[in-house]
């Protein structure tokens, strides 16, 4: 929100000071901070009202009524995650803190209403068969499997359209008629939806050769990944960089279920019991500039790692951007079951 600094009050503030702060911002919350703007706690208009009802005077210090463990967002957290936090906890305000717990902003639901329309094309790779899901995809393409109350692809399109994207290209192959019948041309939802029809499987990237040459970067995402990634923020960061490709990545941990023996020759140096290894993995979403798309061969099976590798070999810059929030690659039956279990709390129905 604008003028969020007016929500800041010191630890010596009175209830009268807090009410003035709440009234000046309209945010319904005052944030109690120290001299370095480090958060001490939060005081909502409801907290103030309850304190006054229970006998506090307007000139009393607010300290006893302060909530010292409010729900907060971290600096750099994407818009989708912040909005999900606001909705999930029925909050009207969300303090934003940096790594030192200094207040750097205050988000409200109104901040997410004024969303600019994006002309950039969005390509969703929805042509896969989903063989690892066995019987589930025998008659239904994987992107059309229902998670919660609607198909996976519905949720992906809805999330992206909610971030201002309007021009969609769905790459289709396996049981494409179901996807096309469901979405049509998108006009019923105020979208422009077209199709990249693969006559044969073209991998995770080959269908991009069917895309009319764009004049601006393209957002590409897999059709079987449910995520709260802020694609609008990723696109803005890409545009501000000198990169020709951006990979959205996540941190992934894998625990070895055994004791790992570290040795020097035949001599044991150390035994690590069930260590955890950390990896940076692709989240299945990308932003590609027109220069990158020119490298995709026509009518050829081609995967995204091959394209990115070719770009690196040619000296084009490939950058990464971490995404926070919920993420689930629905590739196996346990993943599909977990996504259904999570859906209501994460996506709201």
C-alpha cells in the first residue's frame, strides 16, 4: 500500500497515537517498531477496540495490547504467495519484513486489485500423455485431471489471467479435443486462447516452433504444475535483466535414508547418518526472449534443457529466479493425491 510508513508507531505510543495512525492509512493496523524500524508487533483496530472496552485509556501505552507474533511476509516474496496468505488467514493487512525484521512495506488485498494487462504470450505445454499416472490418464489428458473442483489446466490459466495475462497458447497433442472443447477460444472468460497442435509429440519445448514469431518475451509453463508463482514479477525481472531466458527454480531437499560413509582410501573419516542434500531444481516455468525461440528446431522432438544448453553454448544469458509458495509437479499418483488434499487450503476451493 502507498504511504504505509504512516502505519509505523514507536514502542512508547499511546492508544490515541495508534488510532491516529490507523485512521491516516485506512489499513486497519498500526505497526509498532523500534528506532531501526525493526518490528516489535502489530496492533489492529480490533486490538485497540478490545483494549478500550476492557478499561484502557486513550493516553495509556499500547505495549500491553500489542500482538508480538503477527503473520508477516518476507522481502522478495511473490504477489501470489502474499495474496494467498492474506486470503488463507482472512487478513486485511500483511507486514513485509526484510532479513533483519525491519518493516519495508504493508500489503493489503487492495494492492492486488489494480493489475496491469500483459500482452506477452503465455504458452502452456499441455500435450503430454501422463503415462506415470496410468489409469487416470487412459481417457483423460493429464492437464484435464481434476484437482479440487476443476481441471489442473483451469487453475493454471486462472492464476495467470489473474496476474494480467490475456493471450494464451495451449500446446496440445494427446486427446487434444478435450482441452479444446473445454477452453474454446477463451472469449467466454475474456481471454484469447489459441492452440499449438502437435501432430506428433514434440517434447517439453518443440511446440514453441509452431508459435508465430513474437515481438516480446514469452512466458512458458508446464501444464501439470500447480504453483503460486508470481509470473508477472518473474516477467518484470526478466525484462529488467540482460538475459534471453529466465528459469523459475526452487530449492529441493532429498534425504538419503542410510548412513553415508566418508572415507580416505580404506580409512573411515566420518559417518553421516541420513544426511539431507540440497538441490536447485527447475519449477517448470520460464520466460524466453525472441532470440531464444529462434533456436527451437521446427517439427522436431526437443526438450527445454536442450534449448537452454544451446543458449549457453552460444553465449546467450540464462538467468534463474527463485519462486516461493506452493508448488506441486503432478507426475505420479502420490503427487496427484497430495495436490487434491492441499487444494482447498492453497487455492481456496
